[in-house]
């Protein structure tokens, strides 16, 4: 059965691997998913993301990050803008999650940015997800 929302599928795979305390998870590759994973890496939620292109269908391997004692770095992920209801914000409307502990990931004309990066660039865009 084809996936109708690939970003939601990616977030669910990361959430499930995080809950099961797996070290890594593989997801089908796309440039958008790779950029979201790189944003998560910049913010310190994941350890590494690498593209596996030696298969028939390329995939993205995300290595999750845990603290001392195997405590989770990602508490939860939430999809905001969905295929049936897109959510767009201007740079002054970008929310701050939990006083800066969470991250908003946006799709802008300059690519995938976190909320703080978009505020610095004075750019708005489509709110893809929240991560905290």
C-alpha cells in the first residue's frame, strides 16, 4: 500500500525506534526527508544520518541519540502541516516550543530550516513538524 504522507511515515518510524530504544532506523530515501534529518542532527536530536544507495531502492539510515543511561533525546514528534491541511506561518508567527527546548521544522524558499534559523533569516514557510 503506498504511503500518502511520507513525512508522517518518517516521523512515525523515528518515534517507534525511539520508543523501542533502537540504535538506528531505515526509512525510504527522499531529498526532503534527508534535509529534515540533517536539521534534526544540527539540533542534536539524532546522532547521524546517512544515505544507503547500494540497494535497489535507496534508504536513509538515521542513528538515534541517547543520553547517559539510555535516556531519550527525542520525547515526541508531531506532524503539523498535513496533505489535507497545510499550515503556513510568517517569521514573526513561528512558535517557540517549551521555552526553546523543542524545535519547529519549516520548509522555506531557502530549504528546510529550524524555527530559530528561519527567524534569523526573517523567513516564513510551511510548518512541517514539532520535535521536543
